[in-house]
């Protein structure tokens, strides 16, 4: 069994993301941010006001909405989100009774997410039998496989890792990729991940956003994870990694969802500048490569 204590601190960043997402029109984000006290943790982690960080809102909103767009395109109705944090996706997606959504994470953050979701649903007098929360460690294959008992066999599953790989070492990335490859061989489907930052892309972000380097340093300190060191070297390194892990790669640019971003008006960048930045970012759609 993989030791979980070493990874619990990564969950700390879930509240940073939850607070920033509350400035968008993504359903349930405001309720989740308020219930979790996300603003306090956001300020502790960043040392900044929300207004000074609004340039990141469009990036996180685009990341979230690109994932949702991919799921809809593939018509997948079974979703497994790994290291879900305080994601509102389960509450939003299970409004459709045909969708089965399962959030997995380490115990501390998962229990908080579950309690918040149950509180929101109770206030709305809604019951969601298709919404599940299960403890699982992304680096422990058996715990991921146990999570699959929720899903119907013979139907594809979308596995989401949104905001996880950036915190993992190369060896840990390899373990995760191996676990997901094995999972998809058993159940079929796709792996959706936007976590493909390279050292080259981080340099470009630093030029566009002057305070991103300090933010990364703050997050690295809080999580005890060296995000700069863990990043892929470049595009070629990133593609070789996933290819070696046995996946076929399709890229989905963040810029595809520019017109859906409610946060553009909050940013001090104009839409043309945001578009240029979003073009640098992408989500990967990974499928098992045929032999």
C-alpha cells in the first residue's frame, strides 16, 4: 500500500483552486468555496487578494471546461475523477441521471468534499444516487481498481486527473500512467489530463504573468513538492513519456473553449492576449495504443 501521508499536503491546493473557480459561472463553485473556507486558505497560500490573481481564473476555467467538452464529445456517461479535490464536477454532471460520477481522493480532502456536497444537496432537497465518493490513492493500483465497482461493465469510462501530475516526480508519474493504462485495459475508455506543463511553457507563463513564479514557489513550499523540477523538459519529452507508457495522444487546446469563459471580463488581459496564452495550453486525450 502506498503511504498516503506524503501526499496529503497536495490536497491543500484544492482550496486555492476552489476559491479561484468561484469567480466563474461553473455550477456549485461559489457554494463549495464558501463551505470550505477556501478564501482563507487561498490568502494564506498566495499572500495575495483574489483581485490580484484574476489572470489565473481564465486558465482554470478553461482547464475545467475543456475537460467537460471532451467528455461530452465522446458521449461518455461513466466518469472517474482521480484526486478530485473540491471539484464541482460531480454535483454538476449527475444532474443527468444517466451519468455515473465517482470522485476519488485521499481520506481527509475526500471526506470534506463529500460533506460539502451532501450539505449542498440537502439544502436543495436533492438526492443523487449516481454520485459517489471513494477513498483511493492514485499511485495504488488496487485502490483504483476497487473504485471501479461503481461502474457498469461494457461501457467506457472517462478517467480525469486535473491538477495532479504537476506535483508528482517522474517515477510517480510513471506509476500513475501504468495504473491508468492497466485500468483502461480492464474497462476501456479515455484518460483526460491537462497536466502537461513543461519547463519551456513555465518560462512563457513567467513572461506573461509576472507573479506566477512566486505562486509556484509558494505552492511548492506548502506541498513540499518541487513543481519546477517535476515538469516535463519540453514537448518532445512529454510526448515520449505518454507514448512510452502505451498511450495514443490527442491534443485539445484550451483556446477551443475561449467563447465559453465567463471570467474573461474579470481579467486585466484582453481576449486576444488570453487567446494567445490559451493556445500554449492543452488537455491531452489519451487512449491505449493498439499493439
